[in-house]
């Protein structure tokens, strides 16, 4: 599944429907049967969709869902097309006729025809020589301790589980440590329609705003808990989120949030897993609409979201704070902070930091932030 910026409500509806059907979301193209695109992708995101589609093994189906109300019907059609033998045989024939990507001629010599080049090859191979398939080897660069380390250029996103929609962070790694990064948001082709769990913006009541606030905080908690490896707690947060979206009374959701918040707060395993992982002062002077501008640690953000969610769910006079006063400025600020926050982190830690920022990618057509090594 690939989420387009602005279609978070559709993505959450898809996750709820998958859980209802007992379907397991794929974590990589190799595991997937269906490529579901939530929203209308722009040119660059559409190119990403095409690359993902080319990596899906058959039988396979590609679908797009624009409105949250179409999710169930779209998944039903996808299941029918997976079982359509004629369609799948046709797709397999078309795929078999597609030309493979050309390999770099310098990447190999014939093993059956010895040449002067491969007989006299020096054992000190040039690290710039490409591997079979045209995939280059890593380059070398001096490390902080004076040794030479491999340097890899690795993009994170936009098609990663538990990752902000449309966000791409192009990282430079020495070993497993990020030494520089560049962040940008790939835009959507159009704006989403307001048919989310509580209707369009013009029809929202005070109760709707509270409901959206609980949904947003619960969804943010899902992402951090899942990346931290606590799938049971992540599923509990997702079920609470989906129940609130489907109309469950907020007071009932508050009781479930109390239990989840207590489990998260008491977990020493989670405390150890997230120990020392911070977002620094990236949110110290920014109102992100989540009531947690002062929290500097990933764990603090997570605990704060759950505390805020249960307070809002229980107190009918609480302000939801779902709409941001200046979402565009906040997004620009967070994107500019990403290089600094990720410097010196490994990829797993970087993903937790990004999840803790809870970046709202929808408001921006395109922003870019460059790193400083």
C-alpha cells in the first residue's frame, strides 16, 4: 500500500478493512499480491508506484482508491481479479515480453572466453567498478576516527511501512551511520475529498474535532509502537483508532486508552528500546497540534499522545486541536530539522525519530532541506 499526502483517512480505512477481513498487510513488494494506492499521486509518486508494481510477483493486482467510502468495494474487486485466471495469464504473458534492464558491459566478462583483462586483473579492484546488474559498489571516504569507511547513498521512503506519506529522506551512510541527509515531500496530483470518518470540514462539530484529535494521536502512537517492535500494543492502538473512526462513544474509547497508556508507561522493555532517542528541540518552538511541543524524547512523545488522547476522549470540553494554525510553516520547519536530527543515527533509529515527529505532509506542494556534513 502506498499513501499519497492528504489521504491519511483513506489509508486508515484501508488498514481497518484489512484487519476486518483478516488480510495481512505486506511489508515488501515481494510479499504483496495487491498494490493499493491511496490517493492521486503526482508525477514522481506515480513513478514510484510503477517501480513497485514492476517488483510484485504474479498473481498481482493494482488498484487505486480515492475516497475512503470506496475502500471495501475496491478490495473486493481486487480479490476477484486475483482469482481471475484469464487476467493473470494475460498479465504474465505481457510481463514475459517486457525487455529486461540492460546490464553494464563493463560489469562482466564471459567466463567461457578468457581475455587478457580477466587473466591479468589485479586483486586490488577499483571500488567504482559496478556489480552484475549495474549496481555500483560502495565508495570509500574517511571516517571520524581517521579510517576509511564505505559510503552508501540510501533513500528512505516514500514507500515504507509506518512512514509519512510522500516523504523521501536521501541519506548518506558510512557503515550503518547516517552522516548527511536531504528531505523532501513528493506532492499529490490533487486534493482529497472530505469523506473521512467524521465527514467534510464544513460539517465538523465540536465532537467531530475531538474525535479527529483522538484518531490522529492514536494513529501516531501506532507508528511508533510498530517501529519499536511492540506489535501487540500497536494493534491495540490501531483498534482504538478504528473504533473511534467508526463511531464508538469517546467515553468507551477513553477506558481502552487508559489501559493502553498504563501498559506503555509501565513497559521497561519499551523504555529500554527507546532510551536515548530524541527529537531534540525540533518542536520546542512549534505548535504541532498534538499538545507535545515540549517533549524531547521519542518515548515522551508517545506517552504524551496517549495521555492527550484519553484526556480529550473523556473531557467533552477539551479542545481537539486537530487543525494546525500554520501547518505549512510547521512542515517546513520539521523538514529542515531532519538532517540535524538524523546525523549520527542508524537507519532504525532514524525511522523512530521520523515517526515521533508525526510530520503532516499534506499541506506542502514541495519543500526540500539539504544536510550539512
